[in-house]
């Protein structure tokens, strides 16, 4: 990697901050020296004042000369100014290291001092700190006067108030009088009957220390004594000292330590090599290799092997099914002349304890949330109905404008069944479940808006009238017999399946969008599937997808240079099998967006997630690996340069525009640059596709940047989404066109695909 020029080397950038810090240290020493001089010249006075015949008040005062006061105030003011200059220089140095001086607004890259968090959070909207990365902005935020950390909050709040006082010409150094412990020398025959001590405080004005009550009365001649009190120099602003050691020396020591640490943290933040090395190690630790889910089968009986081989060869899709009476299901196929098998596991075992039906309902929702994101899976809700109450289904799953109204029916193994009784139970509960699901769709979802909590506990508002619904019943039985076929639902599209098949679909597709699309696809078939055969129907459809000719892309996509991506809707292996790490990277992006702080309507977040979830499941592993490697490439760009790479996707024949971008670093400037680039590409997309309002297609942009931090996350995820009209007028659009063509003329930083 090329070495940066001398003026951009990190130690040189932070040299100014350290010079100011050293000067502040010198001024601190000068303050202490001046205080020692003042103290030795005796500027303190203490005296009694009679308030009644038996009561006397002890008072004290701090009376430096005007020259003494002015001299120590000047030293303290210089100390504060150098501290502020050191922090200003550190902020500016970090911004220059990130983006250079060319685009930097220098006067908006100094150390802000905000007493309220909302005031600080408004700064980026006013153009402040745009050259810093989010983690660096957080470093600045952590040392604000409003800091939650008590140590930082106390010292930074006093620093900010003292700096404000210095700028207004107020007196900076005062003296703190601690709690007195008066020891009067009373004449014989007089006793001290009561002592009232005043609270510690400043000596800006003369201060009462204590009130003494003497019996039988005060002596005719005032007595002597020792007020027994400590005096310490302090900055003349709150927060005030809390003990006898809390003084100017200790407070300024703490302030200089904070500033020194602040400079070191910002300087260390510029070393992103470790984060890139972690990304490289991750890429190397899990190579892009498929996970084999079809394993060789060993037969004890040669005739059984021959029979299986013949069954595979006779099958239209090259598969045979082996099942046992206890429910074990295995698919067999030929690979390189050998018989391999893929076992379909039974439904997950449930822990004992809770009522079985409740456990099954929860497990049915949980598997959808685990593989398809908790955001899309909505919990049931109890609502009033007449004089009673009813529950809205056993779960609801919505992706875009398609939804599943879920009902779950369970039969505990504690209830023994004959095959006939089991058949009767399955058919009866399939019918009951479908009627209940239809009732939920009709009386709740089609009646208007309803708000349900998703599995993250966040409220999601549903406009049920705009959603295309399918009734789904999941049945759980310990020993379901074969050849049980639910009757066709005359009231609309529906699907009935066993819990094992439900879990297979989610484990296979690992996407709410893909599972909901599959359910809608099969719900319209003329003949319902036999219970327990959903995997067979899935593999039949997957085999058909392999032989379907790809849809023709619209002309505007071809003219725009989009590369068509032809993959089956239903992969034959689990979607993560082609590259487990690549798939996890893609899922992590979804989780990042789902987990980030969001101040808007949660329904909007779920809608945006559903757009990203439209990416074909068969391409996610490859896309995730690509983004990981592009993060590494962009992060390894030479110092002083920014590398950006994009993958653009047109989804659903151009109804949706997605962008996945990797960038070497993230600052406020670069975030704004990404926003402008996305809106520019969106405007091109709208023009080429002849999109007309008022219902505009969606564009969603995801930006990944290496995260130089120690909290375990390897990258930051930033997301922008819009379905608004074109952003720029013609002149601004052409200007941006020329800019992007000049900074990224080669196609290797941007590739365009259509799914």
C-alpha cells in the first residue's frame, strides 16, 4: 500500500493538538504557582460578629489584591483556551485525515460544547462534523457537557461554563471554604451550648462559617479561637467541590486527562488496518464453498440399493423418497453414479413444561422469525368482540402486499390415537383452522387498519384491505397417518400442512418474502396436497423452475446494460448451502437495518425490509460474499483516496430498484455523497422505465463501510429508501451526471443486474 504524503501522516495531523495540550499543562502549573504566592501572602480573614447577647457568628473572607486576582485569572483563562484549542485541533485533524482539506468546511470542524443532547444531534443538519465518521462523532458526543458518565459530565460541564465565563470577562478563580470546625477559647465560667455550621461555599463575598451559642451569655471581651477551616482555589462555576481534595489542581488534572485521552482515541480511530484485517480473516476462514446437504447412502442390502437406484431413474425429477413408519423422510438422488440422500428432519422437539398447544403455536411463529426475520412475524392479539373477547389468529406473516393468516392446531402425544382417530382429528382441525383463519381475514384484516406487535415487540400497522391473504393451517400430530388429504377450501386460497413441512420451508428458503410467495403460489392449486407431502410438492416445483425459460427483460433494461440473472425461484438446496458465510453477510445486513434506532413508524421499516427481502434467495449468498470482498477492497484503498463500488439490482421486472454499495470510510460528507448518487441513479431508473406518478417505484440503497471499533461489529450499515418523484431538475441532474462520469468512468466500480 502506498505511503501517505508527509502532511497527511497521522502524527503530523495531531501535532497541533498536542502542542496546545502541552501549553495547557504549562498554564496549569502557572495557576498553581500563583495560588501558592497568593496563599503565602495571607489574603484570608476571619472574625466574629455578635447577633444577640448569647450568640456570635464566625465570618471569613478572601481578599486578594486586584493584581493577584487578575494575574491568576489570566493564567486560568489561558489554560481553558488551550484546552479548547487542543480539542478543536484534534477534531479537525481527524476530519482532514478522513476527507482531506479539499471539501472540508474547516470552521465547522471544531469541538462543540453542548449542554443538551438534542442540541448536539442537530449539528450534522447544520453542516457540523461532516468530515468525521459516525464512531468519531460518538467520541465527540461522549465528552460533551451533557455526558451521562458522571466523571466526564462533571468536568466537561464545568469546563464549558468556565470557558463561557472567561469569554464574558467574569472572575475565573475563586476560593472554596470548606465546613468549619470552630474551636473558641472561652473564658472561665462560659460554656459553648450549641454550634450550627454553615454549608461549604465560595468566598466570592464574605461568608458565614458557623453560629455559636454561649452560656450564660457572651463575655464582655470577645474571645479568640480557631475557625479550623480549609480554603482551596476553584474554578468559579459549578459543579462545586464535593470533598476537601476537590480543588483547582484536581479538576484541571482531570480535564487535561480527558483531553489527552480524547486526542489519543481520535488518533487511534484513524488506524483502520485492524478492522480490514478482521474482514480479510473472516473471508479466508470460511471459503466460498458449498455445504453438501446430500450425503452418500450406505445400504446393507444390495437389492434395496438396486431398487432405490431404479426408483430414482424412473422419477421425472431424478429423486426417490424413502420413508419409515416412524416418520423418517429421506430423499434419494444420483450424484456421480452414487446414491446420495437428504434427510428431512421431523419438527423440532419442544421442551416440557408449558401447555403443549401454546408451545406449538409459539414454535411455529419462532421458526418463521428465526429464518425469515422477526419483523415480518406478528403475534396474535386479543381484542374485544361484543361482550366477550377473541384472539386475532395464531400469528400473521406479511411481506409487502402478501400475507398469511395463520392457525395452529396441536395434538399432544399424551393422547394416544389409532390411525383412524388421527385421520379424523387432522381433517376436523384442518377445517376448524381454515374457518378461523377466514374469520380473521374477513372480520379483522378486511375491516380496516389493525396494529399488531411483531416478534421484536414493535407495533406494526396493517392496512389489511390492501393485502392479498391466504389462510394457512399448521397441524402438529405425534403420528400422522399417510394419505390424509384435506378437502379443497371453497372459500378461497388456502394451504394446510404439518409442522415438519412448515419448518422445512423456512429452513430451505430462509426468507419471509420467498416463503410467503411459495404459499401464495401453491394455495391456488386445484388439488390440495396430502398432509406430510409438502416437501415433495416443493421439489416438484423446484424441478419445474429449473426448466422454465427466463422472462424477457423490458427493453429499457437491456438498453441500460443490465445483466439478466436467471436463477430458479425455488432452489433445490437450502439457500445458505452454496456459501454459508456469504448468506450470513446478507442476513446480517437485514438484521442491521432491523436493529438500528428508528424514530419513524415501524411499519415503514418493515416495508423497507420487505423490499430488500425481494432479492432472489438463490443469489443472496453470492451477493453477500461479493459485498464482503468489496468492503475489503474499498477499505484497502490508498490513504487520501476513497473507493466506492456498487451492485445495482432491478427486481420484479423493474418494479423495484435496489443498490448495495461499499465504501472505504463513512463520514457525513460521504453519506451525503451516497445519497446524491442514489437519487441520481434513481432518477435515471425512473426516466428509462418511463415511470409516472403519483405512485412511484421504490428505490432502496444500502451502504456498507468498514467499522473501526472494538464492539464486535465489522461494518456499519446505512440505508436510504424513497418512493418519491425525481429529486433534481435537469440542470442539476446533468451536473451530477458529469461528476459521476468523471470520478468513476470505469465499469468495475458499478455493476447492474436484473432479477
